[in-house]
C-alpha cells in the first residue's frame, strides 16, 4: 500500500496545536514537506520543531481575516511553489444553545471556516492541477451526522462545510483532486478541555463528571488521541486513498448511531 508523500507539499491550517499539529506530524512522518499555518508566530515556531524531516515552513495568518490569509498563502506559493495537499482546520465557535446565539456569531464562524476554506481551495487547486496530484481534507465534527447539544453555531457551520465539500468533490473529481472531511469524536485536546469546563458550568457539575459521561458514550471507552485523528487525515492524503472522495469519515470510537 502506497502511503508515501515524499515529493508532496502540504499546507496544514490551525496547526500550532491539537488535531491540526497532529495531522501535520503524521503527514511529515510519511514524507510530506509541511507548511504550518496559524496566527501565533511563537506557537508555530515551537510546533515546527516537532515535525520529523526537514524543509518545513510556516505561515502566520489570522483566519478571522480572510484577505490577509489569502495574501499570505499566495505569497508563499509564489516563493516556494504549489501545494499538493490542503488540510482545512480552524478553531471552533464558542459553545451555547442555538436559539440564544446572536446572528453575528454565524457570520464570524462562516467566515473563519467556510469562507477561508473556499479561498484556500481557490488558491491551491491550480497548483494541484499543474502537479497532477490533489488532496483536500477538512477537519470538522461528528455534529455533521448528529448535532451536539450546546454547540449550536458550530453544528450549523460544520454542516455547511460538509455540504460545500461534497459539492466540490463532484466538481474537482475530473481533475483527480479528492476532497474529504474527517469527523473527530471526543478528542483529548485543549479545545475539549474548554468544552468540558463550559458544559460543567452549565450543568452544575464538574469537568471530570462531564468527561466520564462522554467516555461512557464511546464504545471504545476512551477519548481519542490527536495523533489518531491525524493518522486518518494522512491516509486520505496518500496515494492509497486516490479513489476516496466526497466522504465524511467519523473517527469517534464508534460513538455515532448512524451507519
């Protein structure tokens, strides 16, 4: 099975920590030359040191400023050449019930996720076509299949990204460019720790009790490790996954109740 990415360049967004960084590390392990992208320069520089191999770079950009992000990525392409792999990933919207959400929260979330994803695809696809190799993976959420209580804006936004990706898979397929979405379950990251604290506050319980309840809902009876999500991302970027496109792949320990 061909998993090697020795001659491929990957842009990994939201990659200074968590699932984004774990995805970058797994891609680097199978030979990709990785460019990390996030808004904190210090964190990015530290993350770069964790990548195996050499020739890795970083782009400092804020996903709340799509124009600045697009400009920074285009400048990098002009200097270093095209990417063959794009990992779309960004911090999730704040929690809270959907009915109580201010309409501006949707605009912020859609800009950070859908708009930035779309601009990056438009920037990178010409280079993928030129290279004869293209892989796009979006890291979203199991809420695409089953909405998660208390994450109303996130549920809505993630669903939009999934529909966008499925549509693009049909448009980009003739160019042999695949686009898939990975749906992480409860994963042991800083983001999950924040959600635990928020849920505990709302329910009048403790983060430990919230965590235990979540674990009891998972057939594998544990949280995911970030590198396990990253491994699924790396596989979908490999030559071995050339005939997989337009799918939403849950990596959730069996928690979803849908087939």
